[in-house]
C-alpha cells in the first residue's frame, strides 16, 4: 500500500501442507518496477520461515517466478 492505495496483491488457496498461488496483480501504472517480484518473494520467504508447507502455482506470474528463481525449489519439490 502507498497512501492508502493497494498497489498489488497475490492470491492463494491453502490446502493441507500446500499454498497454491492462483493470481497476482500489480497496479498497471507501476508494473515493471519489481513490485511483483518483491511481493512473491516476500510471500515465499514467509512460507519458508513460518510453515513446513510446499508451494504450487496456477498463476502465470508465480509459475514464471519459480522457474527463474531456483533458490525457491525447496518449496516446490515433493
């Protein structure tokens, strides 16, 4: 949020031992400034630090993020 305005969000469904990311959206006026990357990496870092859960994605942004960032492969391996 900035000045009370939501700039972006990511949605997920939590099932038993899994977070499934379904949608990520960033305000079009500020896309391509790294906010999506910061949002997703922050969520994944929190999942890693706070749960033992795995991650999957039907969201194209999160799917592409996970492919580009092998440092998160421990969250996707089953």
